[in-house]
C-alpha cells in the first residue's frame, strides 16, 4: 500500500491580532477507506506556447466519484502572470506566480463534463502538476 502525506503550514506575524501558526497533515486515501492512493500521473511540467485554454485532466479518462487529488503550481516569477483554473467550465480561481494548490477532484462524468482546464495569462508560462489517482 502506498502512503502519501500532504502537509501545509501557514504562518504570519501581522495578518491577525495574534501570530498565526497553523500546521496540518493528511494522509491521501482512497474513497471510503484507509487504503492509500496508489496511482499517479507523475510530476510533470507544461510550458504553454500561447494563451489558449487547454485541458489538463479530462474527467472521462479517470474513474468518477473517487478521491483523486490534484496538485498545481505556477512556476512563473513574474507576479502578474497567472493560470486561470476551471473545473467543469466554472472558473474556480487563478494561480499567480509561485502559487500552488492541492485539491480533491471526483472526475464526475455523470452529470457534467468535469475536465480541469487551464488558461495561461501569457505565452511561455510553466505549470507544474500531478494527479494522485484513486483507481
């Protein structure tokens, strides 16, 4: 059984009236049990050639209603450059330079198209990505 652990630490001395120091850890497991996620697309990078929207992960390529996890990171160092992230055609946010995200994805294909689409703000931007799959 594979064991994959995700940890996030948030800290700030000036965001709140008190110092912020938050750390949490989760073991990435399959839907409905304690078995670790066993599949991955592998860590990869994509450099875009233009500002056209493209599909990063197609829902139809994965088993739907599972506990997949998606990791994304904008590798740009130019603060104004971002990737717009869409799931099932809905914009869920923008990853600016250096930003990253780790979020669950069901790959649900029963009701809507659940593809994950990425639109770069500028040409020649690089996105680091990985999908942990519950197959």
